[in-house]
C-alpha cells in the first residue's frame, strides 16, 4: 500500500460523519448513479467498437487514428532508391580533408530506416568499410548522436536507449517510461529478443536490477508486450473496471496500486478509452487527476504516461518534446530519441498536437533551441514549419 502526499487530506475528510457512506459507495445500478448526474449506465447504450469509441472517450483524436491505418511519419521510403549510389555519395562526403555534412543530411535524412540499412550493406560491399565507424570518425556532438541513432533499426535503438538509461549511477526513469508505455506489443516483444541477444541479459532482469516497488512492477508489466488488442468494448466490463479503480483509489485510505496496474497494463486501448470517459462521468474527476492525488514519484509519472499514451499518443510526445526544450538547457537525448523514433510513425500528428497545445510550431522551437548541423538534421526529420 502506498501512502501518498494526499493521504492526510483523505484522513481529514473521512473523519466527518457521512463520508464515505457506511459500507462505502454502492455499485452503480442500472438507471441510477451514486455520483449523481444522468442515469447510469444509459438505458440504450450505443454499440461500442473502435470506430465509435469517441462517444465514450472525449480525448479521442482523429489524427491519431489516421496513424493506425498507415504511416503518419515525416520520413518515408525515397522513390527511385539506389543504395549503391547513396553509398557513393556518403563515401565522397567523408573522403579526404573535411566532411560534407550537408550531403550526409540530405542523403540519410531523406531515406527510411529500411533504406538506411540497405545503404550500410551496400557501403561495406562497395568499399569493404563499416559505414557506422566512418560516420563516428567524421562527425561529433549531438549531430553525430542523431545520425547514429538514425542508422540503428527502431528496436535496436530502443534497446540501446534502455541500456543507457539504466547503466551507471542513477536511472533515467523518464526514458524507460516513455519507451515501454508507447510501443506496440509486437515492438516490445522484439525488443525483448534484441535486448537479450545484444546484452546477454533479459529486459526484465535489467529493469529489476535498477528499479523497485510498484514502479518496477509497472515497467515489468509493460515490458511483456501483452496488452489486449481487441477493438470491441464490453460496457459491463468498463463499468466494473471504473468501480474497481474508484474503490482502489479515491474511495479508500491509501491506494491499491496493483489494481491500477492490472487494469491499465492489460486492457485494450479501445476499452481503456471508454473506462477513462466513464470514470470522468461517474466520479466527476479525470483519471489523471486521481492518479496525481493517489500516487507520487516515478510511479505517478509512469501511470500518467500510460494513460496519456492510451488517450492520445501524439499529444504525449508533443508534451515530452516541449519539456525537453523549455527553460535553460535542452534535454538533447530526449529530443533526439523522439524525433528519430517517431519520424516514420506519427511525427506529422505530433507536429499538429504541438501547435495546438503550445501555439507554436515544433519546427520553430527546434530552430530556436538548437544550432549547426544538429539543428539541420532535426529540422530535416521534422519536415515542415506548420
């Protein structure tokens, strides 16, 4: 049991007669709602499927849905692609004195990850040299980090980011949360295989070695890559989950974190969007606010990330990007990771959400917060000033 920073408030409130009602709040019965408001559940609820979850989830984002039916990335396969020709362009850019960084940006920034893998192979075939080693020897700083990140496959890049997040003193919990909360089942299952092959240690062992308590359990649950993927919604199960979440948090002293973990990490996206909407309606409080009231520290950040990703993944990344750039100094590792990892997934939607949330374009903020070739490659990935 976790005693949050709000526990004192709950103890105080519970000392008053009549709060909560004897025996706790009754479960919602058809045609009534213990939280007041309209009859609950509705007498004739509409059929629920992925295409009409919007009625139950007010955070439903059509831009995100577009991403589920095809790439919403800024980087796509280059037409007329010739890996040998690109290998020659890169060889010339790095040969002799000095480096033609612009040629590297123009070439690699316009190729998909799959095409970059073919360029690596063609470079070795044509010149008997390792392209990655050549790039490392010619480039430096954040520009080098961005280019090298682009040359790894998406799963391999995530594996190395997680490894980096947990090595040495201190842990980059935000990196672990971001990756494990936002990736698909298939991606996470592949990540487990790659991590074990690359580092001779399972992803779960790595998480256990560097985290503890309920936060560790949350990460281990997410690292299974086993979320339900059904697109239909059973409203009776939605109602049951809402009541259990309320009973595990707002309606008790302390918090039953395991119940939040079980529901938020196992249920499908469509189901949980319906849960979040019904939770707001029944409890008159957003699920995110309840998590903030009930939890703290890394567990709070982790649970919030899961909820935000389920509601609107591009908005989650827009917020992460804004936080990486605001104030003094830039969290370059976060900025690079998101720009590279989402460039072929949903960066178009992230740009849209960024503009909606902050009133400025992502392109403009990257321009103002970075410089040199590092800025050029990030803007190339960003793809537009809108």
